C-alpha cells in the first residue's frame, strides 16, 4: 500500500480505518498498474494520469467514488454526479463492502474512462477515452 495512503488510513477511527484498509487493498489488488497517491486530501488511483477511483471520509461515512462510474450500468450507487460521470456510495462498516461488487466495478473502471486529466484544457468538457 502507498505510504501516503497508509498514513491517511491510520488517521481514521478504528472502524473507518478498517473500511479504508479493505478498500485500498482491494483497489491495489485489482488495479495493479494504477498509480496511487493523496490527491485533494484523499486517496485516489490513476491510470495514465486519469483519476479512476478514490475514497474519502465524509459525514455519511467513507465515500467510495468512481470518476467514470455513471456508465457502468450498475445499481447500488447512492450518489450520481450531476455535471460529470461520477458515482459514489458510502460505507459505515467493513461488513457492507461486497468484494465481488468492488472487483467488478474496478474492472469496469479500467474499461470505461472519461478524460478527466484534460478537463481544464477542454474547458470543462469531458471526452470518452474508452
């Protein structure tokens, strides 16, 4: 696990740390080619410089977010972005994490990508990469 991400997880309460550790391990195991780092104060994984998945501590729980998830054609995400193609869901217990779902979403995140890396250059316009 990336040391910055490990430090982020260590700062969480014990229950939240457990969720963060499980998410980080699952993401690292599936997206082995991804670069991971703390970006905008929370853990994010990138493929070719494009943000793919990340998580953060918020009031409703640990938020798992997929930048291009609106095109996954999946149910179960509680938050859908209005302006972009992101989707999220919240975890309050490690028992809520379904690793089969997580792995399926991570596989889709590799195959379905919108170009967030160049969004500023394109003045807020997203283009589909894959």
